[in-house]
C-alpha cells in the first residue's frame, strides 16, 4: 500500500500528533518517487503553454482613460443660479454614471464616429475566422440536408448592433474606491486603437453632458422668454386697472379714510351726548309743567333750582307778588325748557343726518380701499413673478455661454504594451498546473496501489504484529537460494531471518512456540524459501529442527533437496518409528526433513487425522522446533486444518505483490475459526525498488549494510 494509506490508517489507530508529521513526510516521499511523471507532465504543459503564448495567441492591448465627476462650480457661475443642478456624490449617482459610460447610446456614437462597422475586429462579417466559416458551412449543409431554410444574410442594423455588442464586451468601466473617478479600460488587437476608443468614449461622454446642459438651458431660456412676455402683459394690465380705479374713486388714501372714521366717531359721540341731554331737558320740562299745574310754588322753586324762581317764591310768600305773577314766571321757565328740547331735537336731527352721510361715505370708501388693495396686491404679485422670471431669464442667457459639463478627463489613454497573453504568467500557471496534474496522477496511482511495501503499511492495514521483513534473495533458482542462505550467514538476508526468528520466539515469552506453521495467501510468495531460511537459522543455534513439507499437492522440496531417499510425511504418520530409525538429516541445511508424497486421499483429511496429530505430538518430544510449510490458505483448506496443531502461525506477505483483498480474505479464513495469527512477514523486499519508490530509509539493515553485513 502507498504512504498515504499507510499514514491515514496509522493515524486512525494511534491518533497521535506524530502521525500528522509522518503524513507530510509520507506524502513527500510519494511525490518524490513520482518526480519523473510529474516532471514529464509539467514539461509537456509548459511546452504547450509556450507554443500558445509565443506562437498561437494573438496579442491584446489595453488602454485606460480616467474621467472624474466635476461637482465644483466655476467662480463665474458661483453667483448664478444654474438651471440644471450638478451631479450628486452618492453611490446611486456613481452607479448610474457607470452604466451611462457603458450605455449603448454612447457606444453607438463611438461606433459611428470611429467607423468601427468597417473594422474586422468588431465586425466579424468582414473577415470571419476559418473556424467560424467551417462551422457556418457545416450548419448550412446540415440545414440543407434536413430541408431547413438557410438563415438570411444579416441586415445592416443587425451588423451595427453586433458591432456595439462587441465593443461593449471589450470595454470595462470601474469606479475607483472612495472616489468619483472612473477608469475606462479598452482592450483591442492594436494599442493605438485601444487608446483612441478609450479617449473617444470619454470625449463623447463629456460632450454629451455639455450638449445636454446646453439643450436644457436653451429650452429653459425659451420657456422663460415666453413666460416673461406673458407676465409683462399681465403686469401692464394690472397696473392699468389700478390706475383706472384710482381715477374713478374719491378715496384719497387710507389715511383719509381713517380721518373720516375719526370724524364719524366724533359725530356719533356728540349725537349721543345730545340725545342724553335732550332726554334730561324733556324730563325737566315735563316735571316743571306738572309742578305748575299742581300749584305748589315751593315745590316748583325747589325743583327749578333757579335763583329767580326762588326769589319769586319768597316774594309770593311775602305777598309782594300775586300767584298770577308767579305762574307767569313759572310758565315762562317751562316754555324755556320746552324750547331747549326743541333745539336739541333739531341738533340731533342735523347730527343724525351728518352721521348717515359720513357713514355712507366711509362704507363706500372702505369698499374702494379693499378693491384698491386687491388691485395693488395683484400688481405687486405680478411684479414679483415678473421680476423673478426676468432675473432667471438673464441668468439663463448668461449660462448659455458658461455651460460646463459635470465631468472632466483626468488622464488620457495612451498606447501600452500587450496585456494578453501574459507569457510569464501562462508559463508559471502551466508549470503549476503540470505539477498539480502530475502530482494528481502520482497520488491516484498510489491510491490504486493495493499491495504492501513497508511493515508500517502492513501493520496499519491489519492491526497485527509484523515479525520481520526479509529482502529478496539474489538467486535464479530455489537451489541457488538455499545455497546463498547457507554460504552467507552474515548477509543482510541472514540478519533479517535472525530478526524474524527472534520475533517469533519472543512472541510468547512464557511459552515459546515449538511447532511453527508458515503459510501465505497464494503460491509464489516465497513462503517455502522463508521456511527453509528460518529452519537453517534455528539449526545454526544448535537446535534440533525438523522441517515438514505440508503441501501434498505441489511437493516442491525436491527443487531444494535431493528427496529420492527421504522419508515421506505419510510414511511417518503411518509408522512413527521411521522418524526415529532413519536419518532424516539434510546436510545442505542441517535439519531433519519430512517430504510430501502423493496421497490417495484428500490432503485436508490427512491433516485432520489422528495420525497427523499423533505425529506432531511425537515430534514435539524429540525436536526443539517443528516447522511446517503449508499450502496457501486461499487455494486449499489444508493450512486451516494444520493450524490447530501449531503453536505459532506465521503469515507471509509478498512485497509489492500480495493485495490487500487477498490478505484480508486469507486472515478471515483463520479468524472465522478463532485461530489467532502470531504475526506477519513481509517477504522478498526489493531494496533497489524501495529506494526508487522512496522507501530506502525504512530498514536499518539496508541503510547501514556496508558497515555491518557481508556484501559479497
């Protein structure tokens, strides 16, 4: 399995922080060992990118003009009220102007002014590309075959609209952040053309603003002129009406009317006093007349309160005058009182008549004053409106010569170098893309890799102990492999076998295993050579070791030894004494040997028999170690039967060959029966390929072999 799966699995088991670092290291190793395909893919993409950037791509040039909204009024216009208000500075106004700069109306003027309809860059009808021609031709042929009418030739209007659309696609208008400036960026195939179009857009945009203001000002001036003339006529008519009224009325002024009102009040006051006096006088005359008739001179004299009458009363009482004389004097006094009443009546009548005349005069003049005031107000209001319109008309006439646009060009567009294709950027992006694609291919290949290359991968995938890793033996045949193991006891392979032996013996310290069973998933995974190497190593310790060939079907021990005269497993099962009476020693390895022989019964039945169990029990008594080379577990059930007699089960996994599925299925064969696996062995490890795959540092005996091991 690859490093990525190894580290992912180990992280899920241990959950330690170190796994994250290992993951990065493992990922680096995966990418490093895939450096050749990564470099190849990167080189290919860079070459294609270079061809595109330097040969195929058409250079494009952009040019930028800058225009700003001018919200400041000139000094000359500062004292003149403008007919049109200046543009605002809020976001809605800025967004609106951005849209105006990209409007079809404005761009249509640019197209017409620069005659872009006759420019092949904007009018594809003039010079269609070969691809477009081929595509259109193919469409026409298909339509002809299907009996569909061909599309008519585009009209001038349609071409004109298409040119505007093309121009619109080649310009970009952006507002500078926190400012009222706009960048008009134009991209074409010619640097001078880009600058010309950008400057033309700005010029027409500013000119449109000026023309719009002039048109609005002229329209306002015409309206004000007409309205002022009408107001002048209305003012003249109002003034004439006021003058005619002044001549037709006797009203001098409001002050004169006030004086008349004062006079009327005085008359009314006098009339009131006269009427009061007349009442008093009439009552006195009546009372005096009544006293005369009563004939009571003293009472009359007291009421009359007149010295002459008082004297006459005294004289009457003295007898100097007669009653008739007194009555004459009293009647004369009564007559005077009546005369005073008549005089008061005459004055009252005169004042009442005067009051009526004065009141009528005041009423009429009040009406005339109200009318006069109405006429005056009409004249004043008409005069005010007339003056306002006349002033605005004069100001508007001034603005006709001072009309300023709301925008100004801050920066003119100038020709610039090509912006497309960005050759360095294309090459860099191609290199990055190549590295990414190459890395993806390498990682995908690693993800699809289903076998094992390291002990860590094996341990992470199964959760079982890995007892050891044995390098591949440099031999061309099984007999050569056996000779290599025998003749090179200090080699890397011999040391790896010793490590395996130590791991097996220490797998159960309290009860060291004596009967060892070595199996694998499939044939050809080096299980038999591994068993022979382990037996040879144990024999070198001075231990009595017997090696049993448990594969009754293939019987490949004959490829390692001369087995013509060897005792067979079946004969030993039938007669245990053959083990004790015959010399089973194989001098090539120094171990006793029981070889397989063809059986007439099923091999699984042989190993399930009591004879086999009895044989294993007897061998336990006479040997230090019993090694059984069993058939592959996925091929036949023999190994599962033999496993019941073994103290330790060593499961062999071939490096870079045994798949995860095969290993999982093989282990499940034992786990389903409740048979534990003592450990796994990664066999036939190729150190050279390990380095190529980036695993060269996984095994210490490989890194430091020149200092510790025999290399011959």
